[in-house]
C-alpha cells in the first residue's frame, strides 16, 4: 500500500495534471506548457537586475536533479547502459556524492510569485540522496556498491522519527537569502522511502 501511495505521489509531482485547455495545473497556479519548465525547475530565473539570482543560487541542485532524471528515463526506456554518453552521466552523479554519503539537496517545494518581494524554497539532502540512489540503481549499479551503501546509511542516520526533512530558505528583497529551519517533508520522505525500499528495507504502514 505504501509503495502504491509513493508511486502516485512521485508520479503526480513529475507529471502534473493537464487541464482541458492544455494548461498544466500545479500547486498554486496554472501554467501553459511552454512556461511550465522554467517556472518549476525551479522558481524564476531572475536576471542580474533583481539582485540575488535564485537560478544561480540553486543551479547545482537543479543540475543534479535533472541529471538523475536523464539517467533514470533512458535506463527505463531501454537505452544502452554501456554507451559512453550514458556512463558519463552515471559517473557525474557518483562524483556529486559527499563524504557523509549524501548527494546534493534537491528542491522539494517553492513559492515563486513574480510580483512578490519574498520567495521561499525547501531543499532536502534526503530527497536528493534518495533520488541519487534510485538513479544509480536504474543505471545498473549493485545494491552493494560503495556509493549506494554510503547513501543508504546517510538516509538511515538522518531519519527524524518517522519522516525526513527539508531545509527552508527564505529570500526577502530587504535582507537577501536566509536559512530558516528544518521542516518535515512528504517529498523528502517519499524519495527516501522509495530508495530504501528498493534496497530491501521495510517500513510500517502507520
């Protein structure tokens, strides 16, 4: 049951519903397809005239997220895993792993409003690490590989009771970007549980 819920959740996050007129429905607003990608991966790519650039601030996180998807999608579609292009992507994902076993945080939530003076993002190492594990497994990595094992241990050590967390960042035009706190995250938990379940760990339905 948990696996089904996680599958529905992650799928809906990656593929938002399409309305009758062709627009995409996300949490707060409706986007036309041509505007959806730059507005959700992630927030607005403000230019230098806006002061702090959200795009540049989280460019590393975005690159990691997209590269993992570039590994997962071809692997699932039958693309040759031994091709040089594919292996370069896999090796790049591996190179992003930290000493503590984590992979770069990925954005799990944001609130982009172009006419607002403030914005917030939630980034999660747990989500990024879970995604990294899933990408490596889809690429054919062994569950016993050092990268997968270190990443799994990071997730297990950083579980907070029955969930994983995201770090909340707030940008206000008068003060800049600041870390606010750690917050329980259903997205981070979904990624972590999905990855650990692939490795044979079992979780309670409660």
